[in-house]
């Protein structure tokens, strides 16, 4: 479990006509193997510009693995869509590294609840230069904790057959994965309930 970081302010995010409290309890901080400080926290609407910067730094192949195609240049409209969450049925986390005198997003993980209520579709992407440092596994742990708190018991996701790194993250975390391969895409399904629950 990651150490909690105190939050001195409360941020309310507009979702539809209601206000949603920023869930500061999901903020955490870790030291990576190379000594870098990694900060994980829920995404905020004001992250939109940083989201655009993050996506622009992703390599073409990483974009392909995440979106299953190489998208056109993504701008502020896309960012506002991806940064607008209700922290319950839609939830996203960012991982940040302090570099060049500021915190910079290096990974994003998210889930969207499906109509089945207890199932959510997940997605995760790590900036190329920070892959292989354990960030994906840390993000998955935090995302799973948030999903459990919101009564989600199962994650599903579409993973391209060549996306060995994503499959490794899932296996490293110890999920009992079932998968179905169709047209070069694995549809993976795994329970996120705690053992014994």
C-alpha cells in the first residue's frame, strides 16, 4: 500500500448538473527504483492541458497499443472529455514525475463502469521513457483499490495481441485472467475482489 499524502484543499468537479468531491484519499507517493519520486492522484478537469502534453509525448507505437490505432493530433476537446470523470462510474488516475521544475504526467489509468453495474472497462498507458519502471503495476493497484471502493468486482479490457507489456502488468499483479482472442485483440476479464472476500 502506498503512503497517503495530505491534501489541504477540496476540489469540486462539475459533472452534468452536480458537483463531485475530489477524492483526495487516492493520492499517494512512491519512490521508484531509480530514486525518482512518483506521485499518483485522481485526474482533475484542470489537467486538460497537461493531458494534451502527455499524449503528444507518447510514441506512435504506444498510441497504437493504447487506442488500437494512431489517432490524429488530440487537442483540448479530447482532453476535456478524458479529464471529466465522476470518480465513481468513471474514474481516472495520473502518475506524475517531478522534472524540469514541475510535476509532469507520465501515466494515466482509468475505468468506466459498464451497464452490468459491477463490471468496468479499464485502460492504462505509460509514457515511453518511463515504461519498465513498475509504474503500470502501481497504477493498476491504485485503480483497483478505487474500483473496489465503488463496488466494482470485475475489470474487462481489450489488449492487442502484441501488447506484451500490458499482459505482463496484469500477470505481475496476480490477476486470474481469462481471455478471448478475436481479430488480434484479447478481450481480458479478471475479478478484482480481494482474496477471501
